[in-house]
C-alpha cells in the first residue's frame, strides 16, 4: 500500500512533459525547438489585424 502511495505521489509531482516533435512525410521525428515556436508566432503576428469596429 505504501509503495503504491509513493508511486502515485512521484507521478503527480513529476513533470510529464518531455518535449514535442513533428513527423515528416517519411515518419522521422523532428524536434520542435524554441526557434520554431518563435518563428511561428512572428508569422502569426504579421498576419493578424484588429477586427473592424462596429458602426
């Protein structure tokens, strides 16, 4: 019982995120980098605009 409680506590307190990757057309994993995220956000900011105000 104590071992199960210790395991549950360890799982709940750990950071399960280990990273992320994209798969290319050949099934190879390409790690997502901070640079890729920054580039994507910059591109979105270039395309975004404020909605027109209602009259």
